[in-house]
């Protein structure tokens, strides 16, 4: 019997690809989506938070955000940064190890990433999100995507994450708040209940959370609950049961909340 090589990972499409230069007035409030997103610091220093992790990215460093992982970017006062974003939809888990922290790219990997990015920009129309078909043909598109696939796989197999997570007192409190939100994702808590569980005042809790997440604590809590609802839908649980499990006031209110966050009602999410 012939041997079938392992091929568990491939990119289905590129969702966005761009570079940007920003200064200390830059503040991206955060997003959550169904695609992977790579952030690479070309120069300067840029801050990145994902879930309960807070990172300081310097030149040549990269983070990869998994689908449905809330993340944001900002630049500290007096600093500037040039960075690259490539987001994509893929199949397989061979790059899951890249979601474990910040990666320092050596000269070879930096060159490989730059070459893949340039091919993507030339091949596709990246002026819009999601990207559109560009001047390249099918072979050009395949080659550009394969170059980026190779970069990700090489990085996953040849590098290990750097320990650069921030460890300040306020960062610790932020992680405490996130832990409470995650542990009570089915609980439908209000701000006062969350603050009490965190042993913080409401105003202090909101200030700390916005500092690192870039959004209100209740907005983030709602996003976590919608992610949980998506998981339940994928496992075959019905709308009425999800509403009861997650303590929504009614199936109609759950449907309305879900549609507002995801753009489609639960009945059409899996179609």
C-alpha cells in the first residue's frame, strides 16, 4: 500500500493584506471574526492584546490570532510603528502552535514573509476587505497563497514563542476580569455582578478593561456569549435550547442579539 503524506493545512482564501504606518494617536478598538489574522511588526513598537494576553511587538516579531479571538492594536504615547496584516481562512490545525505567543522571525523568515506578502499584493486586489480578484491568473493565485502557507508552516516548525507578555498589576486585574467573564459565559451577568466577582469597583473595572480590550466590558461579554452560542449551534443545539442554556430572556431576544453581532440570524448561520 502506498504512503499518503500528511497534508492537514491549506489556505482557502486571503481575506485581507495590507501594511500601515501609525503613531501614538493610533488606537484600533478591536474586532472578532471567523478568519485567522497575522500581525507582523515591520518597525517600531506596537501593542497587541488577544483574549487575556497582552503583548508588545517590536521589529521582526509576529502574533497570529485564531478565528473568534477578540484582538486589538494600539501604540503607546511617544512611539510609532509600521506593521503588516494578513488575514485568511484555512483548513487544518498545523499552525495552531503559532497562537501561543509572540514569535521572533529570523532573517530568512522575514524575507520569506515579505516575498509572500508582495506576491499577494501583486496578485490580488487588496484595496478592499475582503480582497477581490486581481490581475493574476489561477496559477499566480495558487503560487502566492502557497508561499504564505510555506512561511506559516516553516515558522510553526522552526520557531518557539518569546516570553514578552506584560505583567503589570493592571494587566493582572484585566486577566482576572476576563477569567470571570469566561467562567460565567452562560450566566448573563450585569456589570455590578461582574465587578463583585472581580473584587473591584464598577468604574475601576470598566476603566481597566477598556484600557486593554479597547471596548466596554459588557460589549466584550456579549461577544463571548455569541461565540459560545455559535459553538452550540455547530453542535446541533436549537435556538430555544440555547436561549435557555445561556439564560437569555427569550428565544426572540437571543435571535435579535445574535443577528446584531453576526449579521445573520441563528437559523442562517450554518448555511
